[in-house]
């Protein structure tokens, strides 16, 4: 196990490795930690949950395959894996490259590659971060289709960025910018469940369907009317994932 990987471990039972995106290459704090723990609390009643994160200072041109290899160093052995959003991209790469580590796989709000809107907004985030500008306003398009609401949200996101360094976040999103596993989905051997929102604009439902069809034996659950972020807060999410994982 790599000692330099940030990790939060909670719960009791067999191991469940959780992969998700956080702006900082560190254990989440404050509101981000509260939100992550709220989502994961139901899982801690059945599993020892290991929330893994990337180490700081990865090379800016790190690929998704290289990123997955880094995360593989955080495994003590085979485990069930829950990959959420960008963390789901890492989980797919990991499951394809290291099938010996993944016993069962739940992919939530993700697909074998980004959709056009997700790719455009994340690319803008990366470019802004590398220009020294506050990057999060680029993500407003993922939250609301309303031009007025986007302008208001962009301002709030600009304020929330503060003076933080976003270079590590840019490295991870840049890796996802080049990620496309649609041609290798058959390499994923673990039993797999995809949970997806019908109105997800980051990874459109059509791409989620293609991903489920490409992974042997995979199952897809669609939440009607749900957006990307609403998929993870839906009351059915934990139950559906736990039913599959156990």
C-alpha cells in the first residue's frame, strides 16, 4: 500500500474502496467532507469504507492509466469498488487494467468517456486553472441551463475558489479529458452496476448505455428526470448500490 495516498477509513466489514473527485489532492475537509460522509454513511454500516484520493504534485500530463496505477497502490488486496463521476472514470480504468483488484464494481454518474458538454466545461476549468485564473466558474454550465442562473452561479463559484491552488484538480480533469475506454470495456471482468441520471449532461445517458452494453454482464439503473449531481443524493442510490455490492 502506498503510504502517501490520502485516505479516510470508516465503518466495519469487508473493504469497499470509493473513488471520487475532490478539488484538492488531500482528504476533503469542511463542507466537502460533510457531503462525502453523508453520501457514504449507509455504506459504512456494511463495509469498511476507504475513501482514496490522489497524492499531490502529480505531473500535469498524467494520463488516466497512470492515475489508475497510482490508486492501485492504495489497495491492500481485492475489494469492491464504488466510482462516482470522475472517480468512476478512474474506477473503469483500474478495473480494466487491474482486474485482480476489483471484485465488484458500481459506477455512478459516469461513462466510458465524457460527453460534449462535460468535456467542454472541464477543459475550460483546466485551461483557467493553468492560466492562474479561478477555474470553477467554468463548471456553472453543468449545473443549470439558465443563462441568468449561470451568471449568478459563476460569481458564487468564483468567490468559493478563493486563493486556493487548483493545479492538482487540473491534473485530474486533464487526465479525464483524454480518457476514452469505450473500446476496452470488455476488459472489465468484475460484475458491474451503473447508476445514472436520465438528465445527466456531463456523461449523457446514451454514453452510459453504451458503457453498460460494453461491459460483459453489466446492468444499468436509470433515475428518470435526475441530473448528474442529483443521482448521488437520490434516496434510492445507496440502497441500489448496497443491494448489488452485497
